[in-house]
C-alpha cells in the first residue's frame, strides 16, 4: 500500500477514514447559524479527557496540545450539485472555512531551541531553483536565481512545543517549478488609465488581425497562435485589443454595457453575467465523457481524475497522461473566449485543480501542465475584455468526496479537515491558495482576475461547522496579509456556502475585506418534479430571488457561481459514473417511478415550445440571481454515441439551438415584480470593510481547529507537515520583458509545507 510521509511522528493509526455517503439531496429548512451567532455548543473532551468512543484517538501520540473549544457536528447529508433555493428550501447544514499560512506567535522562530533552529536552517536556507516545465514559458536566468538563497528560517510550532524537524526535508519536485524571486519590492509595473502597459511579460504568442491590427470589433478577422482564423462576431459593441508591444494593455471591452478592463468593475451597478469553463482544466465525467469512456472497465474504473490519471498513465499506447494535455489544447480555445464575449457575457469562472501548483509523488495527476493553459485563459480574457473568477475546484484530500474534487467519484471520502490527514491536507491547501494569490495579485493580472474562489463546494456536514469557519477566516487573513486591504488590493475572496444555505451567513466574519458569498442553486438534485416544463419555468423567481435579496442585505455581495437549466437529473453521468438517474428510478432506488430520459437528452427532437420554455427558464434564472455563472459553457460529445448527452447543461449548445437567450441583458425584470432584485449599496458589497476580523471571531474560530471529524479527533494528536520546502512560484509567460516574477509580496518568504523524510507514514488513501 502506498504511503505518504508525515511531519509529526505518530504511532499506529486505526482506520479512521471519512465515512462514505450518498449523493442524494434532502431539502430542509435553514440550519441555525450557531457558529456565527455565538450560541453555546457542547464541549468536547480536553486533552486530558478520553476521546469519544470508537475514534481510536487514544492511539495517537500527541507531541503538543491545542487549547480545546466547543464544536458542533452536523448530521450527514449528501448533496452533489445541490439545490440551494430560498430561505425556506436549502440543503442540510453546511458552512464555510478558512486556512492560514502564517505561524502563530507561539510558533515564531524565536521559540525554537538552538538545535531546532539549526535543523530548520539546514533544510530551508538554500532554496533550490528549478526550470519551467513549459517550453513556451522558458527558464529564468541565473541572475534571477541568486536572491532565492536568502530565505527566512521559519518553523511551525503548535502550542509552544516545537515539532522535531528532520534536516533533510522532502522537497517539492523542483524540476517542474519556478521558485520565488526575491527582489527589492513587489512587481514594479503599475496600472495606467489603460491598465499596466510598457514593461512586463507577454502573455504568450500574440494573435491579432491579418494586417497587424491591434484592435477591432464585430466582423474583424482573428488569427490565432496556431495560424487559424475566425471572424469575431459581437453585436453588443465589444472590442478586442492585442498589442505585442503593449502586452498588459487593458483597453478591451466585452460589450458596450460592460466596463473595459481598464476600469474597476462596479459590483453595485454592473451585473456579472458569466459562464463556467467546467470540464476544461478539471475534466469531469459528465462534461467530457469521451475522456472517461475508454477506461470504464479499467482497474479501478475511471470515475474521477485520480482514477482517470492512473488508467491513462498505464495506457502508453494511446499517449498516457499526454492525453490530458491534448484535451486542454482542444476542448477550450481562443475562439471560445471570443464567442463568450459575443454572447453578451462578461465574466468567466475558471475551475482549476491543486496540482496546477504542486502534488505529492503518490498522487497520479499531471502536475502543473494545466497552468500553461490557465495563462492562455488570462491572455484571451484580456484580449476580449472578459474578467475571470478563478475557482479552486480540487484540493488535497478532497473537500466533498465528489468526482470534481479530484479524488471522489462514487462514495468518495473527505480527507480535508477530516480524519488523520485532515490538518496536513489543509496545510497543503493553504499553500496552493497562497501561491495562486501571489500570482494574480500582481498588477499585471488584477484587472483580469478580480476574484478568487478559494474552495468549491466544501461538504460542511462532513467537515464540521467550526472547522469550515476557521478555515475561511484563516484564508482571509492570509490573503489580505499578502494583498493589503481595500479596493484593488488583490482579488475578492469568493467562498461557497458549503451547502448550508445563505441565511447562515448573516453578519459573517465581521470586519472582513471583500468577501463574496457564492451559492449553487440547482433544481434537479431532489425528488423529481414530473410536472410539465411549462409549470416549472417560474421556479427561479419563486425559489431563488427572495433568498438572494435577503443575502444581499444580511451578508453583502452574493452571487450564483453555478446553476443550469436542468429541471431533472437526466443526462449521462450527472450523478457520477454508472450511477443512473432519479428520473429513471435507477439512482439509489429512485422514487418508485421509472421515467424515460430520452426526451430530455435528445435535444434534436425538442419542439419550439420546449425551447421557448427553456429560454424563459433561463431569463428568469438570470433575473432572479442577479450576478451569475451558468454551468457550463460546453459539454463534450460521448465517444460511444457521438452525441451531447446532457444538453440542459451546455450554454453554447443552447445558443446554437435556440433555447439560450442571445442577449442575457434582456432578462432584467423577467420575474415581473416577483421578488425584484434589491438595489445595492456600497456597504452591501463590502467595499468599506477594514479587513481586520473581530477579536471574538478569532477567539471563537482559531486556526488550526482544536478537533476534527470523525469522532472529535484531538487535532493536537494529528500529523502535520512542516514549512521547510521551496516555494514553487507559478511561472510567468514568455517572452519576459519586465520585473514581474509570479510573486507579488516579497515579504512573504515562509517556506512551503512539506513532508519530512524518515517520519511515520499513513496510507495514501488518506490523501
């Protein structure tokens, strides 16, 4: 059995894995927000008390002790892409979390003994420099390498007791990394009225008109980096801009009603009309079935990217893992970005995986190659005036056990902030968020990536309410220590509601700086509604709008990061590979009625009336949600049938076939006065927050949490990694022209969390 090294010595662990659960949805009333309100919670056993029966926590040898605090555990729930409707209809309790990268005062270097300081210094003083994994990104110069040998020697101490550090730390593989460049200050390129211009790094090969034009509008001809051409179609006054001599220019504008990138986005007056690029850099089975279908009978069968990667790696005859890069290169192209702007959309939500930054040797994923295509996304978004919300879709250990988390699939386990490796996986997640934040906070990218979703669809019922809140607060503090506070200082922080319901976030994290609340309202993950489609088209107005309005008043800036036109769960693998559907009665026993999905999947047979009903459903959804991202832009065809098997989820297909509105701006007022969108104020969007969380919040939700599920595991007994690894800075694109080096804050020098060679190990199933 594969194992992973730990930083904290441990004795034998009993099997304390996350329990398996169903993906069925149970809609209930809003769970009480005890975590926010301050209500008393049942006390957990202290370090001196016995752990809960059955947890085997007594087998864990604690090297240190955390202060204990109350914690509430929730019952199991099973949302997949769950429906979060209005305040009267939400999934079972879930909540947000936050992580921290900075050691506490108790963990500062001065608290180490001389021997520990020497050990830490020997493992982190000289940070090796690697070369870029991408031919078109290129290696950095030796001249840039020199400053990297000056790292602060930090060491993580829990509760004032130092962890024993083995001098020879296992380094993050640097052959696939670029390490942080230290310099006299942050990136010196500064935005002008047209955005950062002049010096700086090019976003990659340029693509413009055939005559060398650097800008154009509707009807202009675009030549791509591959030499192909297409006509730019934008009937809404959008213009593209691409000047190789001015690579950071932000003059492009998606539509006449959307501000150009050179202007700050006005969240109060400009609705976010967006689309997800799901299935591109995080391939999901139902979005790109052709990637998974050849490996349905593999051992194990491909049902998430972990098992897909294992199967592909063994399939050398068909290119092995290179098949994934072929997918990245072809599934989404520059023309998709041009079409998104031409469809009247102004934002893109881009799901990304943690292995875009780094992975452990035991993890089978294709490391960092997807970053090359994220850079292309940034370039194409800049060219067509689109803004990007990055979304960390897959994190170490899995935050929800679903296939899109990287390692989930059917009955997947949660090992992020859950179980024996819960804290170690959270540490790795913090580092991933940190590295991405450093990159997108550079002035060259702040206009293109104004928002960062730190974790997609965490399962608070599995992780725990307090643990999730602690993580969210820690991420907020970590990110704002890098970016500073106030408008334009790094990206907005988007947190998913963790399926807990919007009303749980009233007055959430007082004092925060620019946090947006993300909810994913879906209609199909409950008991099937078998009434005609025409009877369901007003559901967004009656079920979603009131909850969104209340959240704007109670929390602040609230958006819908995902929704679709799926009124039922018909479609190939919507519920997971081989899991059937509720509609057909083949998913977890169904409801006793066996329907037929043929009429819902065969869009070629849809009547005009059905298309018109779907278009009305879309318009009502746009109006009810206000700021939204449809899931998803494109669905790939099955390699078995040659058809798109989930048409209700494809925005581009709906545009082509006529059931998606050509002009989404016309949806304003579609709900006809039913729960109209509340006018926004600057206070509601959180623009005036000081960026300092209240002392009561910090006390109530400390980082790290004092206990983890299952069974109230004492966090002081659990293994953790140590911050002695090199910093894997995300490479900048080439050619390099300026001072940007992928790292915004030169004061952020803490080494990365990493395993220690020779320490005890846990099974890789806990990764």
